[in-house]
């Protein structure tokens, strides 16, 4: 049985609906345009001192922007959690999957926001930031403006009415999601990657490269280990906190088992974004499509179920690494 990550992390998924007030032109993959100006809008929504940098601000310890976007971890913790640079942010923006690229007044567009840990309590700031993004910054080519018209709970309950946010919303725990599949007896599962999956891997002493297929056990092992690691890191940072005595990334459990790739129908999808920070265009391709796993699937179902909220791989801030479980089958023991 595969070891499950600690499960104190709280999660909430909200659905946002916007309507253009002028023409909006978006790329085919819309994750970058929603995320691109959102940080600036969030800072506009929350910063009271207007300091140039957060480090010099006397209010940073109580600032929602600092906690969401500028949270840091010690070098030792970063090394142990294999974070590299910055810690992952406690949210994911899930872009709309429509191929439509031009939106006119009267159209509508929906996307989802997943919040982790203490960011759940910051929902009003996220809502206000999207209002500012639409009214003052705009999105896409030409910076088309929009207005926020709806915020729905995961169960479809409307929380946003004429500019006001009211009512409770569903908050789930990682423990709940991990246990959702605990009683299932499955021998097959199909994953559909809805946004590009970017996973880095290395073999032996070779340089790290992007995984380009999910057609064998090596690729699936990389996927499951990456998902396990993300679940663990998010829980350590935004759940119960980092306990260095019990966690060392070098001791992550091996993801092996009697699991085979029954069918793989994936393809490489390239998309491009412009980085203001690096002043250049960047290609961020990844795998999309379906992969069907069979065999001893049950030990991995809880983690796969949780991963539907977490996303997996690089670029999750842009909505990359989103998948859904589209098919399972099994027989009673």
C-alpha cells in the first residue's frame, strides 16, 4: 500500500463567471492571461501602504498579499522539500477550456479558483482582486475589460450578488478526498489531462528533461511521485506546518507496484506566453490526452483523487497539470 501524504490541508474550489464590457481577445490557452495580471490586481486590492517592496513594509505580517504571494521558507526547509526557488502559492487558477478566442459584450466566460489552507479565508480578497483585474487592468490582447458577474460554490450555490459576497461555501479537507476512494475496489482508471502536463525527470546522471510520454511504467512512476511530492509540500506549507523531523525528500517512498499502462493516447501541446519579468516569449508545452492504467490501482486512487484539486507538475500557477478521472472499473473481491 502506498504511503498517503498527511491530510490536514483544507481546500475550496470556486467557480467565477465574467462578462466582457468590451471586446476581449484571448489566446487558445487562457491560463497565462488570467494569472498574468492577477498578482498586480491582488496587491492593488490588499496593499495599504503602497511600499515598493514587501520586505520594507511594517504591515507585512498581517497583509493578505504578503501571505499569498510573498511567503518564504528557510533555505534548509526549501532544500528538504526540494522547492528550488520560491514556495508554491496557496492557490490554482483553472482556466476555461473553451477554444473560443474572441469574446464580445453579452458573452460569458467561466473559470475556477482552488484555494489551499489559510488562503481559503482570503476568498473576499480574491474576489475583489478579480473585480479590479476586470475594471482596471483588463486581460488579453488590447487589455479588454470585464465585470465579475458570479462566484459559485463547488455545489453550484451562488455566493456573489450585485457586488456583494455572502453565504458560506464548501471547504474540503485532503483527508476527505483521500478517503473518498478508500473503499473502492478498482482495477482500471483513465486519467484525462485537460491542461498541459509538464514533468521533469532524469535518469542516472543525465540532465533533467521534460517527460514526453506516459506510455510505460517509468512515466507513470514519475507522475505519481510528482503528485505525491506536491501533496506533501502543500500540506507541510499550508496544512499542519513543516515538521523536519519526519520529512526528508530524499526518503520519499518509491512508487512501484503492479500497475501497467493499458492504453496511452497523449499528445504534445505547445503554448506560448510573454514574460514581463524576463522580457521574452516562452514556450510552455506539455502532455495532454488520456492514459488508462490497470492492475493494482486501488493504493493510488486516494492520491489521484486529491490530485484533481492540486494539479501536478510545473506551471500549476497557470493552471497546468489539471486532470480528471473519467473512467474507473472494478469487481468485488
